């Protein structure tokens, strides 16, 4: 490669001063042009997507404990690009106002932007109608919404709900609560020899008693991907619904709810470069229409009398009280940013990173990485949970942080049943996002080796 | 003898702010931004004990002065000074791990839920007991090497000391160690929770010992705490030591008040009526079992510790005593009471000690 300088034209979203009063369509046009340029640059191999996007994330450029920060805890939460930060600031500076009921200019503008964010989410996951998007506080609240609203009114004693043992606590606990109240039964699918939920077993478990299947799309511990389309087909054949926990998939790959034909799908904004405090539930219109309210209050009503009230149509029916307006708009900005790069591009890059991470980790002696081995058929997400013999993951994480500035996570990652099945109390986890680079991985491995020798030398 | 001491509270940087004493022995409260090397205005000379004086806080820490070193147990002071003398962070960790390595292993029987430190990502157990002079001794263990080191540090530093001294310890001494142990009282703060648990156990032991009860502690304890010397029976206090819970009695059938729900009250009444105990202690420990199967589907009052001293037990074998109690509480057992842990004694047994 010669010393060719890739001259990137400066596009609106690289420069921080975006005024949202410029219409969103020019915004999007800018992204399309940018996207083309990114493809060019990345395809030519001059610079990786990580290197290209890193400058957009101010938080990554700092030192912790005396070393450069290497942030590898993206499965816990992602970092936010300047565009999102600016959109939040701009909301509060220029047009903050309560939505939906106001007459005046500011509130009309806030309402417009808030509903535009809803449309953006719908388009992002290819929902047919933005009314199928309910804004919640996060994915956990979205699952609780389905549990309390749909679950309580649809489940009867001896109805079965199928889950995997690898589900996040937020996908298990609400169903335990609802099962207790309704007499429904929870059934769990265990892992197969590849350390992935046993899809064949899951298929067998689906019966006419099954009313709901709750599955993750991508596992936050195993890094595995489940065949949602197939699962939905099997479930629908017996009249069961499917709730997809897409927290680890929506930020990293193209997710098409119509293609999957999922009944419910949840995701959190903070894992997809958006602010905390906002997430969403996708629910098919015909389902949402039949569901009773979750939380009661303003915004979700039609008329209120002293002895009864009537409720609004979905999605408002499930959005009681003043919403997280600024945050929703911030999520919209995050979606714009991600779309500007292109989710397929992000996915392809992260696949490379995932393989690189896995390979490099395998070279660490006495390491045990959980989840499937990547191959042509089996793709892993760009995360690895692991344990090293005779060294506690907390020790690893502590040392990595204090001595090397590397941020990973140690614990059960909100998946205690899974860890119990794996026979461990805790694991360490490194998880990447598109703004990480191969250098980050190299750094991590080097630091990890140093950590391991430190603890081993002590024995 | 005057000296001033240069140290760095943040060992990972190469800056060495000048440590200053203005009032002995308290540290300079927040003048954190004024650390210029060249400023000589803050240096004062005064008599300082020859062993290394406490270092100055880094600017990022609290604005209130640290607890004076003299209030800490002497062994803990030594440990702190040792850590201060080791400057390189890596070496500090080695020191920590060294402590952990030399920590006496904890017998498996003591690795109980009651002894487990909450809020640790790793598993940590702490056991406490008193000697005849009411000094508290500790043992601890952990599956994580660093946490074990911290536990060892606390065990070594606090063991053998009178309980009031242990209770006085403020966790901010950790700052002096330079280990950058977080002191935020968050769920995950193992170090803070370890210290709190140790303090709580010390207090419980002291209260028990003062009441003079439970000294022949070879109770037929049905749950996992079976041990000879006086262990603290798990007082039902989550965080605060003195939240009035069933601390047991002097003679005169005092009740354990605080925190009994309807079932607890029924149990108490029944036992009082049928056994006329001279001592009765009813303790709801359902919260300890909140995770497991026996509790599901109940209203929460599922596990109790009972201590009964009554003449009715005279002449009865242990098994018969327990059967008696179970018989009296049959209805409760049918309606959701899951388990009882019973200590059943006669008055003469308790007096005989």
C-alpha cells in the first residue's frame, strides 16, 4: 500500500455543529454520501471502520489509571457519538417542550421530532407502521410491558412459555412473576454440544400448550445467534407468539421484524449508541390493539371520568406520562448515525473483529471461552466470555483496569442460570463495537497475558 | 523532630504532591487544587511520629479529613504503613496477594449464607467469634485472589481487638492504602461490605455475649451454623446493627419484637401459651432463603429460628423436644411455614452453662 492519503470530505455528521433546524432530509442525504465514501475507504483497506469512526466518540480518547482507555464493555453499554450528544443538547437548548398536547410552536416542534424518532425506529427495524413502536425506558421495561399487559390477559393455568437457559434475567424474571400469577409454566431449553441453545430441543418442546416463546437473538454471554425465522415459523404453527430480545442484535446487524415475522421485539437505546433512559417495544398492530394498558396515567387515556376511563390507541396506550422526549430524539440521532454507516457494513466489520478476537483469545494458555466455535456455519458476535484456569475473573478485570486501562466486565452478566449450567460463578467478558479496532484487541490480549503471568507467578 | 513527607496518593502517575500537615493529626481538608510543587506556603514543620505519617489525599477524594490513624487498631496501622511504603502499584498488589496467601483457610462449614459478604462479584465469607475477654477474632476466605487479600488485610488488622474499637473504624482508611479501592457504597463494593459485615458480626456477638445467653451454644441448630464457640445467631438485621430485632432475652420471657409478621406472632403466642417458656426468641429469617423453592408461592414468612427455654422440655430427649415444638406449630407448617431451626433447652441446662 503506498502512502495514499485518503482525503475524507467533511460531512455534516463528522463536524459537530449540526443544527436540527436544517431539515432532516438534507441530514440523511449527507449520510448517504458519507456512506458511499466510507465504503470506498474501507473497501480499499486504507482504514478500518473502527479507525474511521473513533474520532466521533470523544469519550474514547482519555486515560484511565495512567493508561490509554481501551473500552471493551460494549455489551453492557455502548458509547455515544458527538452527533447524539449534540442532538440532546440541541433539544434542550432549542425546543424542549412537552409533547402531544401543546398548541404552541415549541411543543409542536418537540412533538414532531419525537414522532419522527418513532418513525426512525420503525424504519430501522423495518416495522410496517410506526404505531407498532412503543417507547419504553429500556428493553427490560418493554419485556415487563408484554408480560403484564399481554401475559396477564392471555395466559391460563398450564399454558407453557418456552425460554432458553441463556436468557438475560430481564427476559426470565417478569415471566416468572406472571407465571406465578396466572398458573402458566415456564420451560427452559438447555445448551447443545456447541454450547448454544439446543434449537432442535426447542422445536420439540413447542406444542399446542405453548403460548409464548421468549428468545434472545444474540446471546450476551455465548455470542451465539439463534435462527429466529425458524423459531417463529414453528411457534406460529401452534398459534404461539414469539418475543425476541434483540438487545445484542439491533446495534450490530440488520434486523428486519417483518422478515423475522416476530410478534414482539425489544431493544435498548443505550446499547445502540443512543442515550440511556429510552428503549422500545415492537409489537404487531393486531396484538397491541388487543392488549390492556400497562401503566396508567396521562397520555395513554382517551377520556377520564371519576369511575372509569377509556384508553388511547396503541402506541400511546402504553406510554403513560411525559416520555423521555430528549432521549427519544437522541435515539433517533443514533439511528441516523448508524444508518449513515450502514448496518450491514457494521456487521461485516464486527464479524472480522469477532473472529480476530476469538483467535487471539484462544492463544492465551488455559483459557476457556464460552459459546460456539466460529466456523462457516456458525457466526459469533464480537464478544467473548471466558475464564482462565485458577484465576478469578474479578481479579483479571481489576488488574486489567488498574494496570492497563482495559475495561472488561466480570460477573454473571445477568445470566445466572446460564452460568450455573456452565458450572461457574462468574466469567470475564470482552465485547466490541464498530468503533473498536484490531489495535484494541491486540492491546487487550497483551494486557491479558501480562495479567495472567502476574497472577500465575504468584502461585 | 520535624520532617515533611513526600508521598503520592495516586501511585499510577509520576507526580508527587507535597504532603502537608497543618493540624495534627488531621489531614488538610480540601485544598485539593493547590498542589503546585513550587508553593512552599503550606509546608509546616512540626513533631511527627517517626514512623511515616499518613499521606495526603489525592484531590479526587473526599473533602472531609480521614479518621486519625491512632483510632485504628494497631495491627491495621502497621498494615497501612506497610502499604504506604510500597509505592509501585504492582508491588502493592503483590503485597495484597501475599496477605491472602497466608490467610488461614476457612473451614467449609463456615461458608454459610450468613457469613457471605453481599455484593461481591467474587465469593467472600467472613466468620467472627469472641474470646473470653470479648475481643473479636475473624477468619475469612474468597475465591478471588485480590478479594482474599483484602479480606486477609481486614482479618489481620482487626482480629484480637475489642469490639468497640472495631466498630469505630471508618472504611476511608482504605484510601491510605493507595489501592484505589472504591469506597462508593454501591452494590459491588466488596471491600466496604466486608468491613461492614465484620463490624456487624462483632456487634452482634457483643450483644449476645452481654445478654449472657446462648453461651452453651451447642444448640441443635438445624440449619447450617453448627459450631462450638459462641457464634452470632443470625440476628435479623440487614444493614443497621441496632434496628430493634429479636435480640434475646434476660430471664423473664422477653419477646423478640421488631419485624415479626402475623405468622411470627402466632408462633410466639402458641409457644408462650403451651410451653410457658422462661426465654423465647422467635426470629424470621425468611429473607435469607428468599431465593429457593420452598419460599415460592408463600407470603414470605417461611423460615424461622426459634430459641426456647422451658420446663416442658425436662426429661425429654432432643428429638422429643423438637417433635413437641413441631406438633404445636403443625398448622403453620401446613400453611406455608417451610422450616424451623430450633434450640430447645431446659432452664437448668441454661443455668448450668
